[in-house]
């Protein structure tokens, strides 16, 4: 995986995972890699864990053409002598907010549960209000955040919902 500081512009991959594709800021949250420090003190409430799992699954169903293949080995676990291969890390979750969109790795929950990563409050608020990515409300929220322009998810060739 790639490291991005929280709230930095995400340039992970071309298309909907790159800030240049958006009219609004596409901000990274939870893109952690050893040895970069991150805020700690986080605990994952059950409703947040469930919400992350739900959005990860729903995004993978709605936007299959925007999934990556493979597993990710947690570099923080590896640095502590533990091998942790994270499934579903190939699913990036896009979370619309008022005038920006957050992008988080699908297994951001691992960093909270295993490394004490403190999720930003702004991200948590948007996460809990995020509609099902399989619903038109999701694309509408993305478009509103994107200054009224369809999101790159909708515009990417072969990248529409249920592709």
C-alpha cells in the first residue's frame, strides 16, 4: 500500500482514486505505512466496525471495476515481527462529505483495532452518514460534494455502478 498523511490529496491511482479527477478535494484517511507516525488512542466501536464492513462490501458490489487484486501485508505488523495479510484491502472506500470526499483503504479497521489508529472525527461523521454505494443517493452525495459534477466513479469508462 502507499502512505498518505491524513487529509492530504490522494493520488493513489488514476481515475476516481486520484485527486486530479475530482472537482473537490479527494482526501486520504488511514493510508498508514511504517515508519510514518499517526494519531493513536482509537478504539473501534461496534457500530463503526459494522459500518466500515458494510461500506466495504457494498462498494465492492457497486463498483467492481474499481477494485484492485491481491492482499496487503501490514507494514506496522511486519515491523513488530507479525505477518498480517489483510484481505479486502484492495477495496478502497469513498466517503462523501459536504464539500470533499474521503478515500480510505478497505481495511482501515485493522489499523484502529491492531495499532490504535485514531480515526479523524470528520471522517467518522461522514462515514456514519454515508449512504449505500449501491443506491442513487450515494452518487448524488458524491456529485454534491464534487461541486455539482458527476463523480469520476460514474464517469469512468466501464466504472459505473454494477459494472
